[in-house]
C-alpha cells in the first residue's frame, strides 16, 4: 500500500491510495488521548462529498 499525503494538519490527514483507488481521510479529536476516525472513500463517495462541501460553502456564504 503506497500512500501519498495530499493534506495534513494537527487534526486531519488526507491520503491517496492508488493501489486501492481510494482516498483515506483520518480525523482525530485532539487532546492528550485523541480518538481517531478513518474514512476510506471511493470515487463515487469522493464526488458526493465534493457536492456536499460545495453546497455547504454556498450556504455559509449567504
């Protein structure tokens, strides 16, 4: 599994897995003992997420 890091902050990492044709999004709660959630998204899920985030951006700009 060869991951390429696309975006990284203290609480969020986004990586590309070309072998699995997925994007991995990992979120953590921060703090001394963080909890982690990792999402594995295929191309359809990435497209749906893009649409939802675009809509959220529009609503926030109103």
